[in-house]
């Protein structure tokens, strides 16, 4: 399964990349599992930011939401404006 991962704001800065296309292991089925797998692959910042937000195909998603082949998954910290 191949997915496009996008990183935004301070998360992008901490990881040093804005996006990547990855082949995911068989059996990985939801956003939470994807996040855990990415942390295990050296993207520790995903596990260190409290209240990290996620979107799948530009729709807000929870950790239990499915990830499918061809999806675009975006991770970003909560942002406030003024």
C-alpha cells in the first residue's frame, strides 16, 4: 500500500521534510497505526507533539480512521491565529 504523507508547521520543521510517499507494511489499517509505524521509522516528532491533528484526503480524521492505498495523510500540530 502506498500513501502520500504531508507534514505541516512546526512538525515539518522538526522532521526536516514536508512530504514523502511511502510503501506501508501489510496489515497497517488506520491512522493511529500509521503514526506509530512512522515513529518507529525515525519520525519521533510524531510521538512527541501533544494534540497532533491528522487529515485523510483533506478530511479531518481520528486515530481509528482507515488508511487505504493511494490516500493522502496530513499531520499537523494545532495552530492558533490572531
